[in-house]
C-alpha cells in the first residue's frame, strides 16, 4: 500500500474501510433517489402502516444528499448499526470542497493554525494527527447544540469529527465529516470514527 509520501503526482482515487451496517447513499443525481428508496425500504421492512414517516425520511434524506452533493460530496454513509434495541445513529460525508480560503495552506500544520481562529473555545478540540497511509491530517472534534428542524426532531447535542486530509501533490483537501447525535456514547462513537479514518489510503 502506498503512503502519501510515495506520490509524485496526485492520486487517482482513495479508499477506506467502513463497518458492516453502514449504508452508502449515492450522491449522483441520476442514482440518488433510487439509492434513498432502497434505504427507506430497508428501514421500514415489515412495516406497512407508516407512510407518513417513510415520506418524511425520504424527504429528509433527499435534502441531505442534495446538500452534500452541492458542497463537493463524493460519498455519504449512514449507520444502520444497533446496540440491542438502540440505533447507533451516525453519518459520514466524504467530500472534496472548494478550497479558495485554504489556498495558502500547503500542509496540515498551516491549515490547523488557520482553522483554530474559526473554532475558538471549549466546544472544539483541534490538532494534527498522523494517518498511517494517508499522511498528516487536521482533526477537529466539536459538540454542537441540536437543530431539531433539520435533524428529524433530534434534541441531543451533536458530536462531529472532521478530518481534513491533504491530497498528495494536489493542493486540495479531502474531508471526512463524521457526525452522531448519540451524546451519551459520543466518546465510543468518536473512537469508531477515528478507526475508520485511520484506514484511509490513496490509490
């Protein structure tokens, strides 16, 4: 497996390992609705008396997928994992966003300094972390107030873990944006997110 230092030209792709039980929603406009319908059918398998909830879920997922695609999203995963009867709700959006404001940042240390001004205070934990194959990345953990209107009625604080990973020789950044409303299990979920991020490698 190549490491970031092995590339003399930009990689053609990336790969990472996600847990069984994470469902990928296609962000391609031509495939998006079919992918969302497959997820909704899976979630409501055996339930025939909840058409309103199905429509509500489909509408929410369509909004999320369109928004993700609009900011450079390449992959969106939603967790279907459970711990007994408790769903372990979480998501991962992978994107290559426009980087006009980061154009002067050529490495993780520079970007960390740049982002530190954006998230001052105790609700953000920011630093540089080495990913074994993908190289140095900026890691930001945050805990934000819930937004029930845009989070299907969620009233718990939302923990996000974002990795900004420089694409070798490209002066572009790959973002891994993990999120979970499982506030009582936030540390365990973040540990899982860190493990997934650690599998990222360039191709």
